[in-house]
C-alpha cells in the first residue's frame, strides 16, 4: 500500500511540475503577445502620422512621391 501512496505522490508532483511549465509558457506567450500588439499599434500610429503629413503637404501644394518632394507651381 505504501508503494501506491508514494507513486501517487510522485504522479501529483510530476503533474504539478508540468502544470508549472505550462503556466510559465503561457506567461511568456502573453508577454510576447503584448510586445507584438504594442509594435503593431506603433506601426499603425506611424502610418497615421505619415498620412496626416502627406495630407498636410498636399493641402499646401507640395507633391510627394517615394523618392522626391516637389512644390507645385501655379502658372
């Protein structure tokens, strides 16, 4: 009977150790997820700022392309 008790305790210890590892992985994945979400928000904010900048330049008569920026001249 004692052997069964020892085996049961060892089984529970193994299960708790495995559960601890799963929880640690979960916490690590949550950290990664939060970091990625923060990066996505940063990129979205940067894109919005760039769109606003282009809109502001266009309303001031400045034509922008990827390689150059020129001012439109009214003739």
